[in-house]
């Protein structure tokens, strides 16, 4: 069986393992608490994606200082 660098965590989880983990989670948290946990997890993922989009927008947005400087250079060339 393939393991990660540490040697004790399997890299691939099969269907049986996922079912066992789901049953354990159901037993620990109960049926009423799981939808609340998933809602919180969804909000966290959405917030993370929004943050990543903001960062990429800032990186890809041309700065206003360079834009006006480029416009001045074009005017001088004419």
C-alpha cells in the first residue's frame, strides 16, 4: 500500500473507509448538527475563494500611476 512521506497515512482512501468515517462523524455530532457544520464549512470555502479572487484582481489590476505615466510618454512622443 502506498503511504506518504511519514509512512503511516495512506494516500488513497477507498469507499469502505469513507463510509466508516461518515458513520463515525454521524455518531459523534448527530444528525441535527451535521448540516450546521457543512453550512459553516461552505461559508469558509466561499470566503477563501473570495479572498483568492481579490488577491488575483489586485495582482492583475494595472496601477493608476503607471497608466498616467504611460499616457504622458505617449503625448510627448507625438
